[in-house]
């Protein structure tokens, strides 16, 4: 049998295959990151970390819509310093796995402080700047204004040598925002974040989420995310990380063909469990075999 | 196909069980939520505009489509729950989690089965005691409270296990003077116990886990953590890589002995560690 290469590289981050764990899913604790890697993710993204601990929104914070998942966790996290301390306590296991630290903030300086703290500890293989949490306005605005995007990416790249992934959502000025991010030091663009959405319980006669609005993920948003990726690949020469509703190996192939170098999986972990990573990798491998691809990189952007 | 988000329930009855402890009986308009109930599983209780939190029922009936929730008033959510009146509506989703596994008969043939409850921790054990009482020959229940005024379900438990109910209070105002741990130590020295179940404060569970493990007694314990999504995605209830809402809330002795966080710390809603001792 021919040797098959599934490995991809994004800046200095080497991945043994293109399928990683998305931010926000299970990444509250280092123990779960280790578990996701053991289960087959090629890299894991932490929950978005902020400078101070955040309890997030009060319950209810999630609604299972079957065709997708609605969440409004609200960037709950123990704060970057506590998180790093806990990672250091598990240093042996953590340093062996590719961990991408996700950062969220409310002002440029928050991102800068968090980025320097994380970089100093030497546990991160990359940073992902969450500029687009759809239900936290102070964070979302960073991806709605190219000037703010430019400021934050520029400021962070001045304090770290780690690759910087910029996570963006579905916004009207997305192309301008991506241009600003790329120009000021983004090593890759992660797209898309969840899409602002809501649900009303007709018996309770009110929104289910305590914060009213949340973010929609899962199969419902896959075609939207795919079209964003496709368009970004047309417009920019920067590595793309596709995220949004990937739950079957066919979805992985579609995203690669649209132009993603790697993909992230979130909601499918809820639907299928951590075994989803092995399922996706073996599906991708089988497809490549059937179609005669020896290197996964040959799939990237092939649909253009 | 759009899922229903919640089961609508009507409060049928409310009872003050003890100091700061209440039971409410919820009438569901369909049996679905109850049909998947089993001892140790839990539901998410939603009080619109106030809070949503997990509770493991203290009894349930498939025939009547009812659930009884017993809880201690600890915060805004439970205070609001305690102030509801008959015919008020609330909402639940679930049940979630794995619940207790009833040991095979050959395990209990070798000795008695012991159920240990600390404080309001006895509530989710009641449905288990009911199942065990109908199928096992020798069943002991130990429940402990700080004082007589906080004791609950004594009558219900006496009916189920008769003379084999041991009540302990810290101040001796009811039953034995001492803790659940004291009473368990005493019982284990005189009786042959082959299996145990427990729920209560984690300090207590941790000591019991050590004691039972030292004696080679297999056991299951129902733990508590801050639950947000309850469907296994947010990670807020994770203990050493296991999600309480999916892989728990009941863990067996083999799992418990591997958990480094058990007995050490819980996590706040932010995920920060709150050390127990």
C-alpha cells in the first residue's frame, strides 16, 4: 500500500493530520485537552481565556436544536493565570501535545497581557485570538471593525513569537477584517465562529438562554462556514482553518477542497463523543485511497 | 424535526421536610421524562428568568408521571423553587447521567449491601434504596445529619429497611451521636458487607471511599459538580477528564481511586478550583 501523508503545517505548527478540537468544547480543564488528544485530535484549542476569571452567563446556557447547538456559555473560564498554573501541574502530559491557547478580551491590552503570559510559559504551540464571540459584544466588536482587528493583531504579534490564528465570525465586513488581520501579522485565519441565534420556549413563553442570544453551531451552519472558507481562499494567501458544523468525514474533505489547511471540530464531539476524531481521520484516509491522493495537501483548495 | 426544549411540569405538592429542606412533587403531562429515569440520574430544573440547576429526584413514578425533588435552599434558584406554590409551572430537561448500577445477585450473596447518605445526600439514594429493598436480602442504610431538625426521610427509610436503618447526628439529638463515617466504621466491624453506595458531602465520601477500599468493599458514589450544559460539551463538570453529566454523576470505586480531583477540589462556574480541605 502506498504511503499516505496526512500531515499539514500552519506556520510553525506541525499537525499529524488536519483535524483538531475547536475552542469552547471541553477545553475548560487541561485534563480534557489531554483526553481529546489521546482520542485522536491532532491539536487542541483551549477554551477562550481572559485575563480575569469569568463565570459566564447564568444557566440555561445551551439548547440542543438537533440540527445544531445553541450556546451562550459567555466565555466562562478560570482566567489565564490559573489555567496556566493547572497546565504546569500537568506539564509532562501537556507539553507533549499541540495546545493552541485561545484568548478573548474586552480591550486590546487584555489580548496583549494574556498573549505574553502564555508565551512566557512555553506550553503553547500557537495562539488563537477569539475576536468574534457572537454573544459577548465587547469581544465581538474586534471582528466588526477592521481598525480594531488591526490594532489587536499588531499589538499581540509584537509580544509573541508564536503563530497567531485569528478566529472570525460571519460579519458584513469580513473581507476587510481578514485583510487587516493578515496585514498585521496573522499566521492563519480560523473561520467561522458560531452564528448569533436564539430559541424561545413556547410553553415558558420566553427565550431559553438567560442571555437571550447565543451562538449557533453544528450541521446547520456548515454550508455557511464552507462558503466563507471558499471565499477567503479566493481572496487571500494565508492558511485557513475551517470550523463550523463539521461532523462527517465528507465535511472534512469539503472544507479542505474549499481551501482549509486544517479543520476544527466542536459540536460533533457532543453528538458522537471523542471517537469522532478517529472516525473523521479514517474516513479521510479511505477517501484519499479511493481517489488516489497520496498527500492531503493535494486536496487543499482543489475545488477552486 | 425540532426538539422540544423542556418538559413542562405543574407543581402538585410542596412539603417542608426539615430545616431549610423542601420536597416538591412535579406532575408531568407526559411520561417520557420519567420513563428514562433511574436511581442516580438527574434532571435540569429551569425556573425561567431565575436559574437552571441539576437535581437528582428523591422518588419518581412512571404510572403517575411524577417526580419528587428534594433540595436544600442554598441559593437564588433553590430559594425560588422553595417559594413555588401548587399549580405553579416549572420546566425540566433530562434525565441525564449514568445513575447507579445495581450489583449482580452473586455480589450481595456474599454479604449485605450498605447505603450511606450524608445530609440531603440521602435524597437521591431513596429511589436506589427502594430498588435494593425489593431485591436484596440484607440491606443496611446509614444516614447522618448535623442535628435532629435537619433529619429527613426517616419514616420512609424505616418502612423500606425496618430495623436496619441507622441514624446518626453530629450532636446526638437523634439516633447515634456521631457522623456517617463513625456509624459506618462501627457497622463494618460487626457485619459482613459486600457492596456499598453513598452520597453526601465530598469530605465524607472521600473518607468512606478510603475506608471501603481498605476493606475491599466495592462501591459507587454519587458526586456533585457545577453543571452548565448537562449534555457533555461545556466541560464545567469535568473531574479528571470525566464529565459528571455523561460519565457520572455516579462513579464506581475503581474510577474513584483514579480521580486525583476527588476529595480535593470542585470547580466554580468559571472553572477555577475551589479546594475542599
